[in-house]
C-alpha cells in the first residue's frame, strides 16, 4: 500500500476517540423552566430519571444499540482484514526486492510488473475501506439504526474486498517460490564466494613471495596477480553497487585466476628443475642423432649397390636434412638455455618443445634408411613370407564376408577381388634381373590395409544390426 491511512478501531489498537457531535446549543435555565411548566405531570415526574446517568448519549432503544454493536463488529473485522493485507504486502515486497536485486531474467521482471499491478488492486481495496470508515461515525450519540445498518453493510463489503485481494496476494506469493528460492540461494552464496576470492588472492600473494625469496623470478605471475587488484576493489565495494549476479561471477573468476597463480607459483621450483633436466636430455639426444646421421651415408651406399634406384632414391636427402635439422635443434637449445638463465619460463618451455619436434623428425628420417635396408634384405632373401602374409589377410577378410551368407555383399567382395589381382601384379614385378623390391613391399602393405578396412566395415555393420 502506497499510503497508510489513520488507523481505524481494531482489536489490535485502542479505539479512536471521536468527538461527540451536538446539533443544537445547550438550552438556557429559563427555557428549561418554561418547558417543565408546560409538561404534563407524568412527564415531569419522569425527567429526573433521564438525567441520573450523567451521560450525553440519547437513548433510542435496544434495536439501535444492537445495530451499533453489529456495525462496530463489522468495523473491527474490516480493520483486521486491512492490517492482515497490509502485513502480507509488506512481507511480499521484501521478497520482490530480493528477487529483483539478484535476478534480471524475464520471469523476474514479469514478477515485479505483476506485483505493481497487484499493488494497485490493494490500493483500490484499501481506499474503499478507508472511505467506509470515514463515512460512518459509530460513536455519535444520535446514531440511527438505519445509519448503523448501512455502515455495517459498507464495512462488511470493504472487508470482503480486502479478503479477496489478500487471496490474490497469497496466490501470487505461492507462484514466486522458484524465483525466490533461486534468489535466496544466490544471496547465500554471496558472502562465502567473496571470502573465497579474498583468501585465494592472499594465498597467491604468499606463494609468490615464497618463490621470490628463493631467488626465482616470477614476473609474469606477478603481472597476472596485479591485474586482479581492481577486481578485488569492486568486490570490496559490495553487491549493492555492482549487483549480486555480477559480484558472484567476479568472485568466482578472481578465485579461479588467483588459484591458478598460486598453483603455478608453488610449482615454479619444480618447473625450473624440469627445464634443467630437459635441457640436458635433449642435448644428449641431439649429439646421439648427429652421430647416427653420419651413419646414413654407408647405408645409402649399400642400397645403391644392391638394389634398383626406385628402392633408395627417395632417401638421398636424408644425410643433409638430418645434419641441418640437428643444427637447428642445437641452436634452439642455446636459446632455451638463455631463456632459462633469464628465468623466462614460458619461452624456455616453448623452445624445448620445438627442439623435441626437430629431433623427432630427424630420428624418423635417420631410422627410415636403416629400416629400408632391413626390409629389402628380408624380402630379397625370402619374398614368399611377405606373399603368404598378404594372402592370409585377404582370405581372412573373405571368410568374414561369406559368414552367414550364400553370396558376399558386392561392397565387400569387389575390393577383396581387386586386392587379389593387385597382389598378383606385385608378385610379377619380382621377375627380371633388377626387381623393384620396394614397390613390391609397398603394394603388399596397401593390399593388407584394404583387407583390414573391409574387415572393419563388416564388423561395424553387423554390430549396428545386432544393436
């Protein structure tokens, strides 16, 4: 209710004292004497009894007093309904303010709008009640029975209207349950979330101080921690200024970022030791690869002497490429060492990752030459082993394709038939004075890959059908 009227008589407050209204001036003693002379004897005898009570209210009989009592009871009941509605509205306003302070969703905005509309209904019912109270003075000494009856009717109607609005208010309050619960949950989270953020910042600061006292730099961590200072200031300013949802989000973000700084600061000594270890390990590996790269030329020489050009010409660049890659790795290692000495930990870590990738590529290239010679030696000595291995893969796929069927699915049979023909063509290349053993090996490997693909396809289809 936007305005609280002067409180009428209720069971909860003393009844207001209304002034006694008199419609005629007090008669003079002379006029009283003339009146007494003119009155009949019986009337004169009755007059002393009329004034023995000492009161000012005129007596109209039992019916008027009964109507006055009923009107007063209706007035008291209306007052009770008014105060009950007023209390409920005040309580609900607190709930609405809680929701609007926390929730900015469409549902929350709609609840605020509906509450404002309900407030207008409450004002209308309240004004009707106030008007009914002001229109009837139940304490006047000349209250007529008809006036008391009309007062009772008006006050009862006002009470009923207040009750109907109270029911609407109660239904509206019940519908606010989910929104209010969500808002109260967020408010309950607010103080602990802000405190967690403060404690996380304190822990990060202490961890950073401990690392620096050990002689390690942590400039990047210090920069990240300093960036959280303005966020802490906003947290200290409170949710009343920045909003509850925004403050909760800020507190969670500050706690998360501060915890990351703390964890990295505490791990920094271990990280420095790990970088030192990797520097030594990669340096040793680079030296070993440099030695192995020098052994590629004798392998290539043997390949050229014993096999056709197709078996080794793609490996001719390996020695030079390996030597160049090792040189690049060694240069990056020197940069990584400098970054470590300057305690630029992210740079050192990145450079070491680059060195590792370079050495991996060199290792594969150097190993490829020796592996090529080994495989060519094996197939030159006994090509039948490679042939049998490939034919077994084809037959295994064919048996699976025919399982439970009288004829194979063309999607499976066609690639397997093509694989059989491809194997026969590869075997034919072994005939002649200078067979291309490397082509034979790549063809048989491709045939086995095709057979494995068909097997995988069949199993996937049958698994899906069973499911």
